[in-house]
C-alpha cells in the first residue's frame, strides 16, 4: 500500500482509505468487523467516519467496538457539524457545540484522541474565528491531532486559512469533497484553493455512488440490492444522459487497455496531485480487495489527456 502525506502536514495516510458510513447501517457488526479487519490486513490506515453516519452515532460505535488494540495502527478521521438532533439543537461549529461533539465522538470511538477532526459543513451562524479557536484548543489538549474541512466553498477555505494565520492557531490540513470522473466541479475554484494552501484532498463518492463500477447497464433498471436500486434519489442524480454517454466511452477506454472501470476511476483520482487518499466505502470484503488493487494503474500523460476529452468534452 502506498502511503502519502496529508497535504503539507506530517500526517501519513494510505492512498486508499476506508469510508465507514455503511457500518451499523448497511452492514451489521460482524460484517463490519470482517471488512475492517481485511482493510487492516491490506494496509489501509485511513478510516473515515462521521458522527452523523448510521443514524447518528452508529458508525463510530461500530469502529469503537471493533478496533480495540488496532486503534493505534490507523489514522482515525471523523466529522462534526451536521445535525445530530431533529430539533436543530445539536449541530454547527460553535465553541459550545464542538466541545460537546468531540467528547461524544471520543466516547463512541472508545479512544482518547482523533487523528483528523473535520468540519462536515460550513456553519454560516458561527464566526470562523470561534470555530478555529475551539479546534486549536482541542489540538493543544491532545484530543485532536489535525483538523480538516468538508463541503466548504473555495472562498471559505481561503477565509479559514487567513484567519488561522492571523490568530496563529491550527489550520485546516485537508478538505473532503466530492470528486470523480463524472463530477469535476471542484476543479474550477476549490481545487486551486486547496493547491494554494497545500490542503490534502480526500475525494468522496469516487465511483459516483456506483455508476463508475460498470455494474449498471444503460437502459436497464438498477438491481434491487444495489445503491441505485435502494436509493432512487441517488439514481436520479447520477443516471443522466450525459453521464451514461461518458460512462460508455470510459468503459471502452478502460477495456481497450485491459483494465476495469473501477481501476480507471481509482487510478485517475490517485494520479491527481492534491489527492492524498481515495475514500471508498465497502459492504463486503471483496470490495475492499478490489479497491486496494484498483489504484495500481499508472496513467500516462497521453491517457490523462484522452480522459479529459471524454469527461470535459
């Protein structure tokens, strides 16, 4: 397994990370245990979760139950800020909420510290100065090692960087955003900001919720046991004439070179200079094994240019 630095920080992460949003929801405890142990065996060190995953706390609880002594062998990343109560009382990035949220996550994860604590969404109601000061206090206390953001617009990333410099507090070292062969919107503003401030990019939905796996056929209904079959809103979002046409071309591109769509999707992301780790979930051991193998294809400049022609038109 290739190991990379997370942005300009000293935190080292595996080039393939494990997204843990399925644990405690789509996979029960024993299935989750098998996936986690196999990921560890294969050299995956970045485990990414969030307090909200699996019905508010379920994913963190599974990780805390399963990891045990192996906690020290991984980079444990979680998130805060999204609603953890239906009445809107537990969410955001105020100092009061952050201090409560981190304690709750530490308890569920059964650990004394979080390697990467990420703000899951920008909080328009709280000054970024307040959020960064609270996070810096957690770093100084040893409860958090590094901090990151997720789903921030580019100008908010710039704001956070300059405020952190002015206050001389811990700065964000990473950003976690949607990025794939089919969704390249961040290249306009966010990716240049991440490059300028040396943030490591952790792309989520690298397979466009499964459309880039090659298991869906144009014009055919999604099988009932798949994500698109179970979640119509995701199917409606990704299964568009534009995306289907691109997938067809990408499939031909990969097949002509003796590779799968999965290998193309992962290897393309791994080749992007700001990407520190490609985060993908798994509900089966076989998926973890496929994900780890998928980044082995080293795309050359000519191949990357051809992919741009297909996906950028």
